[in-house]
C-alpha cells in the first residue's frame, strides 16, 4: 500500500485554516486532513513533508494524507 502526504496551504489565521480544512474534508472524505500550528513543536510534521517550511515559525499549515494501492 502506498502512502502520500503534502502541505496543501499555509494561512496566517487559524480560523481561515480551519475553514479551508473543513471544506477539504467535505470534498475529499477519504483523505486525512488536519491543521498544523507552525509556531509549536507539531510543526515538525509539516517540515518532514516540506523541508522549506523550517524557516516559517508563524502560521498554520493544512496537511493532507492519503493511502492507496
């Protein structure tokens, strides 16, 4: 089984990031979609997916994960 993940977008405002994540969850129900706070240690999840995010310490990244065959 193959797995893939990526950072969909980055927002400065958590509320806007959560709104987009909600819309994505409704449109893409088979994917795991969540918001990562780039100002906290959880930011390492996003950096693992996109090392260029290492310099960003503010904002919220929307992460999409999927599994498939």
